[in-house]
C-alpha cells in the first residue's frame, strides 16, 4: 500500500533528523514506527490499561526475582563508602 501524507515542516524535520540519527532511511524509520504502534493489531498496554491492570502489572514486576545482578554489599552502600571520595578531596 502506498500512502501520501502532508506533514507540517517541523514534524518532517524531526522525522528526518531522527531517521538520520538511527542510520535509517525516512521510509524505513516510519515503517518501523508504524510496526511498533500496530504490533499484533492491539493498542499498547500503556494506552489501554486500567488503574487496576497497572497495579497488577507493577506488583508482578516488583515481585519478579532479579538474578542478573547480585545485591550490593553492606560496604558498597554504607555512608562511609558513598562519601569517602568527597571527604578525601577535602583533606
């Protein structure tokens, strides 16, 4: 399908600049944007979720075990450790 759009100059400039920053042609950039927005024929969760659905999703995320990074040690988060460089610089 071919679609022709008349864009405001400022929107066109922004799209051209963003496409260039991504190393893509304008056509490819716009197609990628449209594919992201229309994925699976459904509106995104952020646009359609109710407050209860947001709460449920957030609580699931909070309770997800995070094993990719170990927790910081007590020394790493101690006040002395955090301010050590600042105190050393003042001496």
